[in-house]
């Protein structure tokens, strides 16, 4: 009998994973139907698309989420009204716990099997929430191998399905003409990945430029290439660069959008903010220094409370279970400590060699191809047995 699956994704990456999952399930079960909340990619699959959740909730930080609670409740009401008329056979939640955990409370009340794909990172900041997950979830489909033990200890059904990023990057082919197409000079260049949101750019880019200024005083860095996540921030980035040049002397910068993987691949090393970009850089096996600038109060909380349960902030270090790349969290804009880390990885040093070996081992830890197919297989097996 054909099944009906409801899928929820609240951000751009989850939207991509949701669309890939729909395609993977359709290959196995072409007569099954799909509905849900997501973004453009999920809508393009032809599913019964209730609302553009990605556009409405592309926010970051605690305060915006609190201010957005009326919207959360409205979308929850829309979803529950839909369930009253079209009860799905399964609900698949993708990331975005701010909305999805609310919804899971109601799927449990309605006895709808619920699985979580790209699960909340409660192991890092809220391990006490595992009791709620155990109560609400049918199964956790995790994308990091270390998450399996975390959920197994709580006796929660769990399966490692692989990271969808590995599949997306598996088809990456470096552009041999990147340098000539961008007009880059000969010699190694430092890649800058300052983040994908306005707050990250304004908070992190000045520090990156200051570090480039200090590096340039110690040894010549021929060029900087900044990988822009979105063209809409070009004016902001160029304004920050122009303002910084008034007091600093750093090499010429080429600002490029849409070529992040190629920029990382061709760079000597990468200066990157914490987040998925660190994992992408690691998969491309490029040495990096990771830092993230936070408000002074946030840093005090991280250092003086038990709020953060994870020892590291950079995903390559978390996956490896040890520090394989330098990482720093700062509240001030000019952290001298990061300079020695960049120095140590720039040339063919023992530190650089060890970093490359560790990145190779990290990738082997994560190797499990076909994340979308693995998730589809798990879901189909669960519903076929139901």
C-alpha cells in the first residue's frame, strides 16, 4: 500500500537534503507521496508543499528565534491542521530543532512514527535533552559516527547514514584554470572564509584582515582570496576591506562568490570561521586555522559554565576526538595567538605534515557513501515493516 511521508526542513542545507531524500525514496517507491515544509529545492520535487519555512526562518541567534515564536506557532498550527485531514505514515525531521522539536511533541501525541535526520547537536550544548528525544523519536539517523554511541547509551534507536556533504563534494572537480580566470598572481595564497551571514562577516572579517596584516609583516603573503558565500554581501565585504586598509597593510584581495571549493583546493591554507565550512575544508584536505569571535558575555559563559559540553568547536576536531587543527574562540578583535598557528601551517613544516595526515584519518572515519540512499533505505524498511 502506498505510504505518505511528511518532511520538514528549516534551513537551506536541510532543504537540499530533503529534496535528495525524496528523490532517493521515489526510486524505491515511485507510488509513495510526500508533503511538508521546506524551501525551493523541496518544492521543486512536486511534493505537496505547505509553506516556505526556509525563507521565513533564515535567522541566527537566540533573540531572533524568540521574536519569531509567533511564526513558529502559526506554522505549527498549519501543520497540525493538515495532519487532521491527511495523517502521514511517517514524519521526517531534518535539522532545525527550534521548530522540529515542537512538532515532534505533537507527532508523538498523534502516534505518528517520527525520525530525525541531521540530528540536533545536543551532545555539544544540551545533553539533558536526550530524555525528550528518547520520548519523542522513533529513530535517529545521524551524520557523524561518534553520535551513534551517544544515542546508544540512552537506548535510542540510531543508525549512522553518512554525511550528505561527502556525496555532494564527491563530484567536485578542481578547475585547473582558476588562477588565470581570476587573474591571480603566481605563488601561494591564503583563503579567507569569514562566514555566510552578515553578523559573521562584520564580526570575523576585520580580525582576518588584521591577521593578514600581521602576517605580511613577518613574511610576504602574495595574495588573499576571500570566498564570498553570497553575492548580496559583496558591498558589505568591500566596505570592511576598504575601512581596514586605512590602518592596516595587507596583500591585495580577490573577492569571489560561487567558487569556494576551488578556492580552498588551490590555496596554501585556509583561515575559516567555525561551522560547516571547516568540515568542507577538511574534506578537501587543506590545512586551516579556525576561529570564531563572540561577544564578551558569550565567551565568559563558555569558559565559566558547563553550558558547552563539547571540548572543541571545529567539526574536524569533534569528529576526530582530538585537536587536529588549531581552533580559537575570542571576544576581542586582535588575538595574537592565532598568528603562530598560521605561521606553523604555511610552509612544509612538521605541523603541516601532521595536519594533513590527521585530516586524511578524519575523512576515513566518516566514510560511508550515499547518505540520501541510506536514509531512504532505513525509512522504507521501517514503513514496510509497519
